């Protein structure tokens, strides 16, 4: 033994760290917990409406996402980040876009693609240029459109898909006064995304908790309402049949517009970070939603609208105030 | 960002305790050069010159207590208290060697000195005079506590106003700025003859130089504005009143205010308060947002350290090289309107030139981005690393010389 104190004997030993030595205390884990809380009402509504079918899809999607991420990280020798909860949340978000009767292989393939193609190939959390659940959804929609069609896979359901009716029979085909039923989830669609009221409640919770900023959902919904109102008012003058341009509020009450605006358009990595960019991004996403619904071949415009808009995120990020002193680089 | 932890005023008074009879002080040389007569076992009188520096940014260093030099290294000198100094005739104590360093220090008079001579005299008395002599159109005295956890400015304004007035009278002689402004926290009532008053919301980071200059002038131009902390005015006032070298320092230590000799070790404050530290805690020299964690408790208080804080183990999530999730919280909170998300990623991946293009030099290292980051990334560490690579001065750099 040496005479003096060895290093391990020196007590107490202090942590020498980097400032700041204070932290707000809100971490990614807390953020993901808030996301799950925000998704809970719609998940409960989906289970109430579709029973074990909906639970099956959500559980399978979440499980496959977590499993895929951990296997991928292991295969590549990366530090595992599966416990931050983001894979779990991504899985539930993806499941919300699927019809309740989706076959298991579709859920599994889509979930795996969501994680790998949506996020991990770009380097994991924070590196994805597009919203991962939307990437998975788009791949499935393009590959197996029949299995992604809620009407086709939920044959036993007595509910109707309002998007199909509006697309092919005109919005006047929706029964009068059906708005309240639509709001409460009385429609076929994505199993969670069609629970409009529950999704809205969850979205407001996200705003209150500060997980997402209000600018993107507000601009997105404003974009939908403004564009929808323009087509509703001036559509006939532009040669669009009056049945093809519904009153603007129907865009919000049908399909996944609300869900996409609150939960997917706000996905941190693929959305702008500065206020001006957020407004432009949201408005464009809303505008494209209406455009795809009226002119496109896909009845629900919101997911593709956000995917397209996300491609412009680096451009939207250029809309920002100059740093202190007003000198731009 | 509104958070009650960023409030810079306290509701309860925190009286300043004067510390005397410190058994040992450790004085850091910084970039100063020790005198050749400074050797081990040499007796020194309080106020004796120990080390010099050529720059007006760094004041000379003096012994802060009467005693004998116990230890001397390239970076610090330790002085052990040993009663009163010898009289000039030198009835020597047995062990210690007596040199001119043991001679009691005579007060200096500032009367009749011109601007240049006054500056030189003050520098020799341990004051960093550069901020006071900097030519400017507006001279702001920052009366906000610089960082959360610092509590001394209200007490200085309430109790030590004569010292501050003495300091300000010297400032008026050193600097012929057309306008002087006292930046007070809202509700503060102090005033100085010849200086205007501006009330500022006492919320971090309003206390830092550039945000405060913006609040006071309304413009984002800092070139013709000088901003000095109340702390520095108080130091100047102490020297102005006594005519003796700067040997004391006001600081908030573990939530209490002290007027203590320079170089008082952290351990001494712990002993006085009966504070017990555990392994895994952090002890911070300076503020919780911009300070330095120290590894040993013998570190002495420097002229630039106005606080020592204690961060209990586990009170903050660990900062690690987690990936940025691009949530944009840092962009929203940055007082300099930078993009810390991009800056930190450029620094993380070694793209330092991109950091320069993103105006890293504008960063004031306030720590807001690291405070809010949900991914718990060590933002300031990235910025300091990038600044070092680009040859830009960092906040710590500027303190290191002191």
C-alpha cells in the first residue's frame, strides 16, 4: 500500500460536469409519456367501437415497432434508445391510421417499415426527414390499397366511410345533421384517427403540456378551413361541381385531418422549428389536404399533404428572424 | 421562458456576513506573474503585492490576510493566518522570513490624479480597470443579480450604498460617458446622483450583458454601450473608500451572503455553515447557468466569482450526447435568436465552419438551451468546443485569466 491517500479514498467525490446545472426537468421520456396520455382517449374510443380488433392492431403495431427498433440497433451496434418510448408512440400513431380490420401481416410489415424506412435508416430519432408513421402508411396504401380501405376490411361494420361517399356521391349524400355523429367517431376510417372528438381532446392536451407548439395545428386547420371555404364559395365558378366542394367544416369532421394536424404534422424532426416557418408549413399542409381531397385520387388528403409539406421543411426553416444584432449570415 | 427558478430577486433579506480571521486563503495567479520575492515561508502583510499583470483587464494580486506563505505553485499561493504583521522595525518571529512584503501597506490618495494616473493606480490596487475606462456613449450599471441563486445585489443597494457611491464617483472620473444608467430590478428604489434609473424585469437572462443592453437602449447594438456589474462597482468602491488594495469580495455562498477575504476556500464556507456534502454532489463556482464545477474544496474565491452553489446529486438529468430530436424548444428560448439545434449538431459532428456561419460568436452561453433541452444534450459544452476550435473567446476563457 502507498503511504498517501489513493484516489478512491478521497471523499466526497464531486461530479464535475458541464453547465447549466439546472434543468427544466422535461425529458424525451416525459414527452413520450404525454404523447401516450394524449393518445389514450382515442385508443379507448377505438376499442369501444371496434372491440378487440382495434386493440389487436394497436398492440401488434406498437410491439413490432419496439421490436424492430431494438433489433435494428443491435444489428448495427448502436446504443439502444428503445427505452425513450418513441418507438412505442410511433407504433400507436401508425396503428391509428390503419383500419381496425387490417390483417396482421399488413400491420407487421407497415410497423417494421415505419421504424426502418421512416426513421432508422436516417439515423434514428431526430434524423428523419418525414413523419415515420406516415411513411409506413404511404407504403401500405400504395402497396395494398384494398387492405388499407376501411370499407373493404370492415365488412361487418354498420358504419360508413364518409370520405368515399363524399368522393363519389358528393357531400350532399351525407345525411343531414350527421355532424355530431361524425364528431363522436360514427364513421369508418383509421381506427384511432376517425375518433375526432377524442383525438381533439388528446391534441389539446399536447398543446397544454407543451409537447407540440400551437402554431402548426392552428395553421394547418386554418389552411384547411380557408382553402375549403374558397372552394365551397367559388368552386362552381371554377367549374368544380357543387357536390365536390363540401362546406369547410366537413374536412375537419371526416378522415384524419384533426389527427394529422395535431399528432403527425407536429412531429418534431420533420417540421420546422421557427414560428414563421411553422405557420407557412401548416398553411401549406392544410391547403394541400383540401386540394388532394377535391382533385386527387385518394379520398383522405391529410396524410399525403403532410408528407409532401415535410419535404419543404428545410426551406421553411429559412423563414426566421435574424440573430441578435440583425446581421444575417 | 417564464419559470420561477429564474427569478433574480429574493423576497426575504439576506444580510451580508463579514468574514474575518480566515485560517488560510488560496489565491489563484491566473495569468499574473508572481513577484520574485514571493517565496515559501515568507511573511506577508494584508494588501502586500504578490503578482502583477500587464493588461488593464486584469488587476494585480495582493495578499488578502496577514500571514505566512505556506504553499506556492505555478497556479496559486496559499497564505496561512499568523496574527498581526510585524512592526517596521522587525521584531522577527522565529521561523518566518521577513522581507518588504511584511511591511504594512499605506493607503493611497486619489486626489488630483488625472484619468490615466488614476487608472494605473487602481490597477495596482487590484482593480481590472478596462471596463471603466472603455469609451462609450452609455454606461450601464447592472444592479440585477447575474444568475439565479445569487442574492447579493439587493443587500448591497440597501446596506452598502456609500461604498457604491464612492465607486461611482471614481467611475465618473475614469469615464466621460454622456449618460449613466442604473438598471434596477422592478420595485428597486436605489438611486445614484448623476445616473438615470431603468427598471428591468428581474428574470434570467435579462441580467446578462446583451439582453440587458437591448432592454435599456431598445436597440441591438452593443458597440457604444459599456455594461458593468454592480459587483465591480462595489469592488471599486471598497478600494476608493480605503485607498488600500482590493482584498475582499462579496459573494453568495450556498444561499447566504458574505463579505469574505479573496481566496477564502470553499471548505471554509462549508465549515462555517456546517454544510455536509455527499459523493455525487456538484459544487459550482459561479452561477448555476454558466458556472464551473470544481473537484476540490480548497479552491479559493477569485475576484470574478460572486457565488458558490451546491447542486445535489440527481437534481438534474444527466447531460449526454443524445441525438437532437429537433423539437425547437431551444430556438424558442434563445435570447440571441440563434438556432441552437443546428449549432449544437454542427459542433457535435465537427462542422465548425458551419457554426461560424450560424453566428456562433453571437452566443452568450446563457445556458437556456441546455436548461430546456428535453434530449438533455450538453449544449454549452458543444458551443465551447466549437468556439475553441474556431479561436473565439468563451465565457470561461475570459474568466480564466483573473
